[in-house]
C-alpha cells in the first residue's frame, strides 16, 4: 500500500495546523537558515547564521551582514557588482557597449556631413 503523506521535515512540529502552503514556506526558510554557506574570505563551507542578517565563518571567524535567511541575496549580488565596477572602472562588457555607441555616433556624424555636402 502506498504512503498517503509526505515527510514533513523541520515543520513536523506544526502537525496539521496552519495549512500546507504556510508549512512549506516555513520549511524552506528553516532549511535556508540552517545550512552552511561558503565563506567569501576563505572559501570554506562553514558560514552559519548568528542572528537575523549576521553571518559568521566558523573557520576564519569572518563576520558579515547578509539577508535574513541567506547570506547572499540577489540585491546584495547586484550591489557588489555595482561597487566593484565603481572601484575597478568599466568592465569588458561596458567597454564593448561604449565602443559600439561611439561607432554609431561616428557613422551618424559622417552621414550628416555627407548629406550637408550634397545639399550645398
């Protein structure tokens, strides 16, 4: 005979209360909070949550801020990228876009000059 229910994991303590969706969301948040993440300094998978938003590496004792449930959020990734661009200057992709824009501007300028010559 087949099983009719799934294993609840960390949300088993809620029993049949609060509904499936709420228990599922709570389970994913608890799983994110309790797993070990990779340290940005020593690259060792020993980063754990101290309190909401504070994360610490157990190996090198590097403490840093992050999200409530995960140390690295999408917003923090984009902020780090923007900060790095500001410190390092333009990246290769940025330089490509700038070069393409300059080429288009140059071609427009040549086209305008040739149209002005034809009119005179």
